C-alpha cells in the first residue's frame, strides 16, 4: 500500500497480523460510487465538496470560532479509545466493568493547549462533539456550507433514513478507535490529517468476536488488534478485511453494520473528521438467504430476548451451550 506521494508513508501505520484488500477510490461523480453504496460496500469518494467548508478548521480557527461551551473529550491512558455504553455500565450485571476511557467536559482552548503540548507517553485525548448550536456562528456558517446536496442525494437515492448526527472528531496522532460496528450508514469526511481505516463485512461476525449485547462494549470486537489472543479468538486469523488511508477532502462510505478500526496515523498531525450518520432505510422486501447484516440483527435480538427472559446474564451461556453443543454442532 505505497502512497509515497500522498503525504504519509507505511511506517506510520500500526502493525497488524492480517493482510487487507484496498478499498476502491472513485471521483464523486463516477457511477461506481453509487453502485458500491447501493451494494452496501465501502468506497472512498474523491473530490466531493461534502465537508470542504471545514478545510479551514485549523486549531487556531477552531479556537477562535468554536464558542466557549464545554466539549466532550475522552481521555485514555493508552492509544485505544474503546467505546462503551455508559447506561449498560451502570447495570448491576456489569458492576465490575472498568471504563477504559474517562469522559471529560473541556473548554476548547484547554483541549487545544493539551493537544499542542502532548508528548509520547502522556495521556491521550479525543474530542468527540455533536455539531449543534453551541458552536460559534462562524462554525455554524461553515457547517451550513457543507455540500448538503451531495449527502442528501445519497440519502434519497439509497433510501437511507434520516440524518441522526454529525460528529466533529479531533484526535491526537496515533489515537485508535478499536474495531466495532454501528447500526447506521456513515459518510466519514476527513478534514485534516490522515486516518487509516480497516473494514470488515458484517458476515465476518464469527471472526471478530463481539462482546455480548448486554455488555457496555456492545458492538465492539473483543480482539486486541495490537496483540490478538489466538487461543481465545482462533478464527481472527481468518478475518478478511479491506483498508484505506484517507486524507483531507476524502470521504469514506462506511456501510451500516460493517466493522471498522480507525487510527490517526502515528507521527502524523492531529486529525479532524466530520461524520454523517444516517439511520438505515426500510428493509424492503426480505429475500432469502438473509444478508450478513440481517443475521447480525437476528443474533442481537436472540441475545436481547434471552436476557429479558433469563434476567441473569450468567444463565445465558449454559442455556446456549445446552441448546447448540452436540445438537447443532
Ligand atoms: C472513540 C470515540 C471518540 C468515542 C468514544 C465514546 C463514545 C463514542 C465514540 C466515538 C464515535 C465515533 C467516532 C468516530 C469514528 C472513529 C474514529 O474516527 O476514530 C467512528 O467509529 C464512526 O464514525 O463511526 C469516534 C468515537
Ligand atoms: Zn463507528
């Protein structure tokens, strides 16, 4: 994956045991973009103006114009920012859960100061903030100047549901969002810096070992990509993914239910991304056999139903083993 003339080099990527296909890249008006989106396959969209209005969002500009509200910033003692569901972590059944990151409210100038002064080994920060009316008027103006015609035309052409949120993400070089899936369509617009994105289709569920649905790390893979435990997760070796490195002005379509691991390149600069999350559209006429993502939805429903009827999560494994082992294996 040599991209020597693209502002980064392979030495900035974290080591990973797996090999990946390249995610295709097409200019925004190439018909293959819509072919890939309609097949729920990832594609890098070049030359769109989707978040072009944000290309002036340097740290100075943001500091001057983001208003003086509090922003949501996650703190991690290492390079990983593994998402967790606060509500599920409060449940009695997850009382021994230790959140891997701390969620802070921080003023932007303080965040930017710590970003600028950060040294290897310091705690890492990741600003993740919904773009809403707390930001200053200049940012709202830029936001209104996003190419809404582009993303709205994708939303209607592919029968997506409503836009649910735009997250502004400002990450430190080397930050990693570990492998997980979301239940939304995602236009992931890279604004500043470079991010390496590793994606796996939903049918690789059995190679990526997600936490149980009721766990705070629901939807996140249990496999540590830096040091996979092949005795616990033997099928991880068989995982077949695709990857790309996206830079300023490039948009990655992350299809709903597709697993994604995202890293801000090491020894790169800070990264700025704006994502566009859309609810999935109606299923339409169901055809058989079900698609990978539909089977994931079925498995999620089975886990939810079992928790609902058994109440104690510890009762789920023995019941599933009794049902499957020796009978369906
Ligand atoms: C890790 C972090 C900051 C976080 C902590 C706690 C709760 C939620 C989240 C959250 C949600 C989305 C992202 C953006 C992106 C990954 C990336 O760009 O790093 C991604 O996964 C997507 O756009 O779907 C990042 C985060
Ligand atoms: Zn995600």
